[in-house]
């Protein structure tokens, strides 16, 4: 193998030692010799190359000095494990490589701009607190059920089913299962010729941008929004309208009037995870009708509403066949699974099928039939019910942990479900510093920067997903994230001063709370009212309809206020130092870190 990596050019102006050194560096940087791997002995390499041993020894010694190699006594010479950190300098580009780069630059007619994108580390599973979206922990995969469906698919002898294996047709069994079982869940009806199978969601979006967008088009998409879709649209040459997003999803206003195509993620907006309400969906459909627009509805995650009833898909509400529905089978069904689908008017499906055939061809028929059996055997329905239940448990666990620990100055963007919570970070902490610092502590969170057309528009928000982290690790992960925020924050703003003139102590502390009402908002923006009764009991009401209620008890000991709920806050006893300035009350934990604040009202200053 080593011999095939090297070619010593007898006509080269470089001596043999320099040639060996250059080719070793090239092989190391291209990982033909992986980090930490052992190189041939100087004697063996010299024999293979037909040079003097001392020539190889000198090349090895020079590369060791430069940090590429390390010599281990009685073990040999190895590639440095941390080569990219330890090497002295980068390999210079050869004249030949420069000439080749120029040649290919002349030949390549289109260059897809590759903007820096946030990426999860390849070893994310080794982090104890991976709050990441789009990946799933191993406990969720329905391995046995998928294996059964795969075994049945392999036994159906698709090769003999000419209507399926020839041409560009998709597996009719999968089309029927999607049409009869998946789409009705979203309020959608469709004929078989209105469905196209794709190689995942991204392939579906690629086909649609190729068909619907060019330099004469104007396309509106959410801001912030899906960065992959934005790149596809930019590559198409279309003019983009970056449409504002609020707590109900894409804002529907006159800025959309000039668009021919509107791309939207109404179920769980990317990246905020907010859900578009019915009245706004109706407004979007009316806008599309008024200005003869086409809507691409990306329903990659489907709607999982844990606080209310799910809304029907836009396509299910569309009476004019203007909506193109894009979705996919969950990636959690099988590692590497890429089966998406488009539901749209038959003429568009025919055009997309033709383009698909030219670009990538249809997805594997074996994978399609496997998915069809998975659906027909009832595995999909039962699995999705279990997955929904597990995601709901984890989502509530994250929501409760964020509300309990309330890291300094954070709030979440209100949403009703899904697998992500969008968190607005502290103003005084740099977002990149927070994300990198969290990763060093085993906590993976995703910054919002790459979801904006202009990264400087970032609102210092980050996403926390629950699909990849077991429920029992969520609380501890949030607690450690709070500790990091304290470490990174301005200490003066979050610590109780010894001489704070507003610190409540002794009898004054008890008198302040007895019979008082405390008004504040949860971390997820719901109103909350706490009533502290004179007998030491307390009641709490949270939510816009007071739908979340609890009872507990409170008391004072020395200079600290204690409370314990029956259900809230993990039903654990907690104690705090308290300051009161006017009606503004602040709680500090036993380490004297600021943990929460609110408005305190007594009988004499209650609002009418």
C-alpha cells in the first residue's frame, strides 16, 4: 500500500528527501495515513522506494520536528493524533495544483455558494446532554418492526412486478398507504397521480425549486427560516422576500403581494417551532388566491400539539389546488432512511417525476416497499403513537426544567409542541461563547444565526431539541446550562450584595409575604399568579385560562423564605433570599445567585 502512495520523480528538481517529505505530508493531510497510525519503519520504506535508509530517516526527523510525526521508543514512528493543532504550517499549494484549480474554475459554469453552516459534532452521542434536533437517541428506533417489514419486502420479488420496476413509477403499495393512512391524519385527500416519492425532504425541495423558481421569480420565505431552502432559492436566481415571523408564524401582510411562490412551515415553524393558527392559515390561502400564488407547505415534522388540538394542513384547507405539500417518513424509522413525498396537482407531479428521473431517479423500490409494509402492518400507527407520547413527555420535561431553573434573563418563544423549544438567551452573553462553552460541558444547543439571511440579524436565540436526549437527562442538562450562564454573566447583575438595602430579613420577611399575591410570567410566557395565605398555605394558577393549578406551603426561617409545591417545581423544598424594591421582588438562591423576579401585591396596593 505504501509504495502506491509515493512516486519519486527522477526528473524533479527536488531531491529525494524533499520529495519523500512532501508526499508524506500530502498523505497525512489527506488521511491516507490516519491520525495516530503507525508508519512503516525507515528501513522498510527505504527498501520499498529503492532509496538509502538515511534519506527516509532524515525525512522522518524533519516531519517530527514540524509536528506531523512522533517517535515512540521501541514502538516506531506515528502520525501525530492532534496533527491539525500541532503542525507548524500548512502545506503549500504546488504549481500543478494551482494550474488544475484554474482549469476547473474555467469549466465549472455554476458554483453553489457554500455559506458556513452550524454543524453538530460527529460524536454527538458521546455528549451527555445533546439538546439537538433532527437526530434520535437509539432507544427510539423500531428496529424489530422495521426488520419485519424489510424481510417481507425482500420476499415479494419486486423484480417480477414489471409495472413497478420499469420506468419511473413509484411503488403503488406505498402510494396507497400514504394516501389512505398518512394524509388523512393531516386532513388531506389525494389521488395516486397527485403523490410523488422523493429521496427525503431536501430532494423534494430541490425538485420544486428547479420547477418553480428562476431569475424571473419572486419567492417569499420565513425570516428566520430554513437555511437549506434559502440556499436552493438563491441558487435558482430567484428574488427573495424575507418575510417576518412572530409568535404565530409567518406574518401575512402586503409584503407578500409580489411573490409568485410562498414557502412556509406552518406546523412547527423552522426554527422557532411556533404553530400558525387557523385564522392566519385562512389569510394566507386568501392571499394566494388574490395574487395567484403557489404555496409550498413544508410539513417535515407534522404537527404535534401538546397543549391543544392540531390544525389541519394548509393543503387540507385548500380548495383551489394551490398548495404543494411536502413531508417525509420520520428518520427515526431506520438509520439513513430517506423517503419523502410531494402531494400536489397532477400536472406538477408529472413534471417533478420527469425531473426526478433525470437527476437522481426514484428512491429504492425495496425501501419503498419496506415502508409500505411498515404502514400496512399497523407498525407506523402504533410507533407514531408511542413516539408522540415520548416526545410529549420530553418536551414537557424541558419546558418544566427551563421554568424551574430559569437561567438568567431567558425566555422561550411560546409554542404548543413538537420536538424543539426556541430560547431567547441573555443579552449580556455572546451567543457563540455560550454555544461553545456549553459544548465543552457536554451540552449541545443550536444557535439561531444560520437561520437568518443576514447572521447579524440574530436575536441571540438558541434551539433545544428533545428527540436526541432521554428524559432523565433533561433536568440535569438545563441545570448545568444555568450554571454556565452564571459563570459567563456579569456577576454584579446576578449576585446578591451583602449590603443590599432592599434585602428582607426576620419579621419583615414574614410580614411581606403573609397574605400577599405574586404576579409573574413563566419562562414560556404564560401568566402565573401565586396567592400566599396567612395560614402558610399557597395556591398557584398558571396559563391564560388558569388551566394549570397547584397548592403548597410557605414559611420563613431566619433571613430566608421557603416554599414547597405539591406538584410544581418537582415538589421539592426550596429556600431563597429576597429583596423588595417597591413592588418588584427578587429571589436569590442559597449561593446568592438571582433566580427569578416578579411583582408582589398586598391588600393595600391591589389593582382595582
